[in-house]
């Protein structure tokens, strides 16, 4: 199905100004590579703490998170002493969720290992093909902690990597038009989704994140 149909539907529902204002910012490979690894660990952690929680509360408390985690430097957090994690579990500056606190050393190790291989985590992201987002999501889920499902997608969106986010509205639109007939977390479903977005990207030249956001604007909110 041609993407023009979805574009025109979103345009009719939202208008040009609102639709354009809602489109996510996309960073160039050079901009992704220029970001420090601590930035990526911080944003990864923010998205993990946001999952299943009220986002605005996490964002409001985020300066306290940055203080409590001393800047999210991966080289430190990959080998953090257990007692440091225990201190965080009692730190009122953050949301004291032990399972989510425990993700930081795991994800720090992943970032450090990728930085050793690619020069930095940003360079790793910068060279990953956008046409293979499904594989990137699988990689982050396998090697990271609590980066399954939408969490990794929102992380990539926040840092400016160009990719789709499978929000409920996006999934509804795909299913309504028989473009997805499997679970979006299954191998078959991920392949179907990636194929559709790759076709639309080739057809329109639009960034994947813009295709995703425009598609979400075609669905009437309940």
C-alpha cells in the first residue's frame, strides 16, 4: 500500500502545521557519533525508568537521577561496587526500583564493549543501517537489560537515531490495512514491519521516524 494514502489522511486530520510540528528530530551519523557514551547510558536509563511509569514524573526528577548516578559514565558503572547500587536503592532523588537500577551496570558493559569495537557507542549507532532496525532491536534486547519491546524504540527515538516506534496507533494502522498479521515482537512480525517501512522509505525518501509518526496520526484516538 502506497504511503501517500496515510500522508494525505494525516494531513487532513491534523493540518500541515501540526503534522510538521509533531515530526521527531533526526540526527545525522556525524551527530550520533559525536555524542559521549555517558549521554547514551543516561538516555537508555531514562527510557527504562519511564517504561510502565508516568513519563512526566521521570522527566521532572531527571536532574536528581543525573546527580545520583554521577553522570552515567559507562566505564565506572560497568564495574560499580554492589554497595553503590544499594545506596541508590535508598536514594530519594530517583525512583527506587531495584530491578531498573540493576540494569545500569549491564547496559554500561554493553556500551563499553561496543565502544571498544567501534570507537564509541555513538559510532556503533551511526553505522547501523536504518533498513535493519529489527536486527538492532534484537541486538539491544539480547545484550542489554530491559531493552525489549518499546523501550529500545523510544531510546533510539530520543537520541535521534532514525527509526520507527511501534506505538499502539502505529500497530493499529498496520493491522487495519492488513500490513501486519503477526505479533510485533515475533520474528515474523518484525520482518513484516521492517519490510513495510523499508518500502515506504524507498517510495517517499522520508525518514523512518517521520513515516512512523505520520502513520500514528491517521488513527483516531479512543
